[in-house]
């Protein structure tokens, strides 16, 4: 009925310097530990012992006892014995992360140099271009089967030519402007589209996105939601799904509680430069009406995971299946957006599927299915928005991109508490309608079969792109934050 523990002072008295500084690992060889126990047991005195041995009744909780066993303050149950040594996982993890941060620039630079050599012009001419042209004979027809406009609207052979040009663009075939070739092929669809729909003068053919109330969602249930929307890879808006989030999250509150957090922000509404600044400065700029946009920032939630308790992350994990799993998504793919009225997110398609929740202000969304990809005039930009539309959503150039007039999609307004389920590879663009306008995206990379079946060519381009793995696994968080912008 007794529990024995050794205080820090006891061990320090027996082995001076054991706790000097903040050791990575409190290493106590088993033979030394046994020797210490034996000596302490033989030195008992009235009320305890000279080196601090104490006996406590079993009512004292194991946690209280275990807290005495390691300088990190973690319960003994979280520690590991390996090769006769007590290892503290918390300290080991912190040290490995520190080592990773120090080594990342070196590894990243080395791998980039290797990739640049592999992708040099002579190898592109001798190896990659011929390989791409041959593979295109297989990939382009398969991609056409996955993504195509109705063949009674646009002939199949025109669409096949676009997919082949897409393969050439993926491979960066030298001496051919594949992007311009793709645009020219898309513009050749115009007579066919005009014959089907008549001549139009304005961009897009939009209709309201499907919506449901929170009560409808609860009646449908998590299994019903997965079967109806996740399985069919269809977006849906759930009105007032998170009614409490706007009460707990807003820009003014984050400015008070996380004002010193450094975030990466577009310097102007043209999005020509990303600059670091304190969140308090960002909030001041936005509240004053400056056209400032902090897009896809993770610094607040990474620096203070407690704020994530306001989000229904457990439910999100049950509502969708992702490549990396819910724990990885929750730790690495929660992104916040803060902006002023009159700023835009240009139309793009993500490899991630997400639950997007509006918690302050209003945003207008336009959404297009993967089937509309050829009418989006896509080009590859970067890791998280690997494909972006070439036109400016705030004022599309219909002379240069005339087929935008026939792009069929959806639109809707997001209000505080509303949630949008948006599958991977669905094109979307956003207009911020208020100051401030703030939302959070709970992202997760879709599973590979789902990505391939919704957009084969873009998925293959994303996987084959030599810099993507470097971005995700080697580049450090700060560098990614700078580049993960539109």
C-alpha cells in the first residue's frame, strides 16, 4: 500500500549535475538506478531519509507521483525505456524538430539543385519531351474520359487535342508554348458553344449552389452526408452550421489575443508581393478599409492550438476521407483568411477538399465543377493552388477568353456560421463583400482514387511536378507560407 518516488532533489543529491540545464533526455542507466534505490533504502531515517526518500499512502495519485520522475513534468506513462535508458518523447520530438528546421534550408537547396539538373534543357529535349509525347497518346484519351464537355456540344477530337496539349504543358516541352496552345484550342470551342447556347455578352452561366439547413443536415446524418455529397464529390452549403464560431472568433479578438503573431500578408490588393507583419498591424489595415488580404495563414492556430477547440474537427474527420488522415489535417491544414471589402481570391482548383466556415462578414463564391476545366483556361502556379485560372475574376477579359461566357457554375453568399463542403479539384473564386471578411478552411488532401477520378490530368500533373514533394516535406513552414498564396 505504499508508493515510492524520488524527488528531483534526491537524485541531484546523489548525482550532482544530473539536472543541469534542460537536458534533452534524462538518461538513467538501469544499473545506476538500482544502485541508487539500494543506497537510498539503506539510508532511511526517522520521517524519511537523508537523500529525500519518502513513502506515501496509495491514495496519492499516480499522476502526482509520476510528475516527480522526470524534469519535463510529464507523467511516467509517456516515457519510454530503450536500451537501458529513460527517453522523454516530448524532448526528443522538440529536438528533432529543431534539427529539422536547421537542416531544411540545406536539404531544400541541395534537392532543388538536383531537380534543376534533371530538368535542364538538354535532358528535357533528349528525355522528357519524347517521353511526354509518347505517354500523351495514352494519358490524353484517359483524361478525356474523366473530364469532358458534352460531346454533342463540343466535338470529342477538339477536346482530345486540348488534353494532349495539357500533357505537353505538364512536361514543359521545350520550344512550344503549350499554355498558348491550350488557350487557342479552348477558343476554338466558341462556335460550337454559340451554336448550342446562342451568343452571350457576359461571363459565366451561374445558378445557386445547393443549400441545406443545419436541421436538414442533422436529419441526413453523417452517414447520409457521406453517401450523398462525399461519395458523389459534390459541394453543398450548410446554413448556420457553426452558430457559435462567430461568437468565439473575430478579427478584433485575435488582434487582442494574438496581436504579436507574425503572419504573411499581401501587400496590396493586386497580390504582387507577400510581406510579413504582426497580426495587430494586419487588423488595423483591414479595419481602416485598406485592400489588404491575409490568405491561407496558419500561424495563429499553429501557435495556439487551443483556438481549434472552437471547430468541430472530430466531426470533419468522420464526414470525409483524406490521404493523410484527420490528425495530420488538423495539425497542418487549418488555414484562416482575413480581408477587406473589394479584395478577391482568383479562380483556382485545389488538391485539397475542405470544410470552409465563415465566421465574420460576407463572401461571394463562384464554383465550377472539374468538368469545366477546359473553359477555365488553367495554368500551373504553385503547390496548394497548383492550377489557377488565367483570367481576372473581378473583370474577365472576354476578348482573350471568350469561352468564359459559357462556363457553367454556381454562386452563393457565405454568412457568419455558414459552412461549405468543397471537394478537391472544384474550381472556385471569392469576392470579399465586407470589412472585415473572415473564414477558416479545414483542408485535407483527397485520396488518390478520388483525385484521379475527378481530374486525371491535373492530378498527374500535381504528382509529377518535381517541386511539390519539396514544398510539402522539405521546405520549412515559413517558406511555404510565403509561397502558398495567389
